[in-house]
C-alpha cells in the first residue's frame, strides 16, 4: 500500500479546516498532510509517517465523572495513560469518554482527535516524553490527516501543562 503526502489547501474536511485555522491563529506553522493509509492507531500512523511509534502524539480524551466536561492528554504513541495519575492532574475523577461524547465535545472522531481546534475549551496535559524528539506527528482532525511539529511549539499552542501521567 503506497502512502502519498499531499498538502490540501482547498479540499479539507471541516474538522481539518478547524485545526489549520486554529494553528494559524496561534502562529503555529504547520502543513496538514493527507495520508492514503489510516492513522487511527499509533502503529499505523508511525508506518504512514515514517517515524518511531513514540513520535506519534496520541490524543486521549477522558470525561470528568458526572459532567459533560472532557480533558485531553497528549502522550507518546507507545505509552498508556494511567487513569489515577490523570485524575490527580485533572483534580477530578475521570471516566473513559465514549465516541459520541468525544465527537460532541471536541468535534473530532476518535482516531482523528487533534491537540488543536476543539469545539469547546479543553484542559490539556502533555507527556514530557514527547520532548525527546525534535519532531512529533499529531492528528489534524481526521483519521487520515496529520501534521508534524516540534514539541514546544505544540505545547504552547495547545496551552498544555507538561506533567507525567503515563503508566
């Protein structure tokens, strides 16, 4: 299966446009790329992007228990979020977010959740392990759209707190 990387300034999906617009508004210089292969999983994304699995930014969304509020944890592709550590950082009990809730709150389908461009304000934490790399790859609003970026500019644009929260 071949992978093509093509910039799509005109033919983006609505959620992809939202990511690109938010990045531009925040001064984050990114080029959204459409990949022919799926990037729904970190392993798929790493293959498609030609990078290590841990260079893939997994966007893990939790729901604050008993509310409609959601929070976002950005971690390395090979890492797992520790729910207890995540809850401690969020200052509230967290529950697994369902696909409908993620889409309603963020505007993105699971597998395409971007660190930027959410429909609602969202608290964000970023795994310090992502800073081991000069370049990381994140979803750009769909399971086939990604962008590469250095960790610090992404942290600043996402207004993410850096803290350990992985198992």
